[in-house]
C-alpha cells in the first residue's frame, strides 16, 4: 500500500499551517490525478476542510479528520460500548489536569516566596502575584492540551482515517466516482470545529446524506460501525458491505454505543473505528492515541474498510479490480 507508506513517511504530522498546506496539496494532486475535483473550504477559527467531489449530490460522503493532536503524557482511552467507563476515565483525566495545575501553581508560588525572601518584593507584587500565577498556570496547561507540541506518531489517529479515504478514492470505479464525495476535516482535535462548520454550510448533507467517518481504524481487530439514529435504516446493508474477514470482526450497532468523533454532527452519520477487547474490563476499548505509542498501522483494516465503502456505492457483489496505485 504505497499511499499509506508515503503519508506515514512524509505527512504523518499535520499540525502547523505549513504541514497542513503540504498535506492538502498532496491529497489535491492525488485526487485530481484520479479524475476527481478538489477544493478547500474555509471555516471558522482558521479551519480548512478539503473537499473532494460534490457532497451535495453524492449518495455517500466519506470523511476523516486530518489535523494532529498535541503529544500528551496520557492516552485518550475510549470505551464506545461502556459510557460509564469512558466517563470515569475522563473524570480521572480532569483530576490529573487539576493536579498538574496545582503543581505548577505551587512551584511558581514557591519560587515567588524564595525570591521575596532574597530581595524583598513590593507589597503590590505580593498581592497581585497569586492571581497572575493562577492565570499563567491555567493558560499553560490549556495550551499544552490544545496547542502543545505535535504528537509525531499518528498512525492510528488519524493517519489511518485519511489513508482509508485515499484508498476508497483509488478503488472506486471511474464511472461511479460522481456518486461519492470525500471530506478531510480540520480542527477535530480542538472540538469538531471543521465538521461543525461543514455541517452548517451543507445542511442538506447534514440532514439527508449517509456519511461514514473513519477515525482511528488501524489499531485493533474489532471493527465498529456506530450508527446515529438517522442511519439506523442502513444497518443491514452496512453489515453486508462490511463483512468480516479472517482475523477481523465487524459490529454494526445502533444502540448502546457512543463514539465521540465528527459523525455526531450529521443526522445520518456513522462512526467507524478499530477496537481491542479487554477481558478485565469485559468491553472493547481504544488506547495509545495522543501519545508516542500511536504507531500501529494494520493495512488489513484499511483494505476491509475501503472495499466495504466501495460496495456501498457499487453493490454488495462488487469485487476490487486492483487498479494501478498512484504513488
């Protein structure tokens, strides 16, 4: 899979303006080389979504976010079939962040006390300093969480998603390409800003179009398709198109599942992810993302998902003809 190798080698980090521009240029050239049209749609707060094809007239829209999160000392741990565990972990993260905030504030306060003992600081400084220390600590921790140094390992989150879109584009028969559209969302990591902006600009797609969002699909042998209420009528067809293969199981669920990603902005959205199973927790989970351990890229996952996505357009009996891959 030469496309995956190229993206992993040259565009795995997509956080700075320059990195994002380079990635969009690569995808635009790739798409136009296959005969698709491609354009950048601007959104709020600097979001830049890359749109391939015509989403207003597509039967299915395929999406993935391309922005890169900051590197964090702890993974984002997700349990889509156990909201309670997910919530408990998020609360633990909040507690950890508060501890960091307190530790930073204590360290700055201690340094201020030492400085006052050495040189004697004005009363006004001693009065104002605690508030300033609290503000600096808060802003510093928030900056690390939202805009800190980029995670340089993004194999699963979300290089796997964007490679899946590129593979669907490649496999789609030429005569059927007008029936599919692809959107690479920006600013997912800071609050789904790219997908919310796209949904507001394209209300028809938001309300009526089946949309599959691929987010973290390369680390795990249990493929999950989490359907929103508006997509429930597609459950059986999705199950047939995304049939399991040796070593990979597939679950298509409409209830008792929650996956927090861009598809939640669309009434007929489907979140697609790869999970592992914990015997201890007795549920599926996702880990490693947002850390330097995000290095697992299982190509067989991408192949299953890309072929299933093409079958949604071409019919359940479609078989890949393996066109020549564009480097």
